[in-house]
C-alpha cells in the first residue's frame, strides 16, 4: 500500500480551485469539489477543468 499523501480538490466562494491534504480540516470558506488523489492527480484535474481563472464575481459582471 502506498504511503503517499492524498489531496482533495477544493473550491472557494469565488469558484477558485486549490488542493488540500485530506488529513487536514479544510479552511473556512472552502468546500470539497469531489476529486481526491495524489497531489499531481488533483493538479492535473484542476488544469483540465479550471479554464476561466477569473473569480466568479468578475465573470458574473461581464
């Protein structure tokens, strides 16, 4: 069994992505997106889904 730390993809209220270790409590204002894996797997997922990096408040104003 692998000893590698697991991460989850998280989103904030502005729909900005990040990753967070699964063995830590998420910081206030961040929610789980649903993807869990290695650091690289999570970063690869974000790279594929976060195509508009503008915060939600800016995207909504356009």
